């Protein structure tokens, strides 16, 4: 008997990228504070704004298009049940730089 399958659509969550603490190189400035959709050239670590997460376990963060974020609770669930078809990376360590543009330039204080 074929097992039942489900299609998953992660919600567009309340959690938002903290632009000052994240290291994201964007191709244009953010013009909409809700969706925060812009072109992303590279990512060298992401931090979410404090108090923006509403408790969702699987979601798309505002300002991080194309990436699915999961809670620590979900990561524990994956480990506990031995899921093997996904790689979980802490957001602070997540790197995506297909064109090798490097991290965004730092400002005078040394912060991105």
C-alpha cells in the first residue's frame, strides 16, 4: 500500500530578518518593511529580529526570500526521529553566495 503524502507550504511568517545584525548583500534597498523583498546577492549569516517570531515551527522569514527557516523545536524533532533528507544549518552560520560576491561591506564600526 502506498503511504499517504502531504504537500507542505511554509507560511510567510511574522519573523523578520534583523538587517543590522545579519550579513546579507542586497542588490537594492528594502522599500516595503512588511515583505522586505529585494534581490539578494549573498548571505553570510542571518539573525532574526527579537520578538518578531510568533512561534511558527516552519516558515519563510520576511527579508529572506527562497529560504525555509525552522525552529529549534523542529530541529530537535528532526534529530529525535532520524530524518535524513534535510540539512539543518544554524541561521548565524548559513552561507549562500553563488556568485562569490562575499559578505556585505562593514560600516565604520566594523559591523555589517
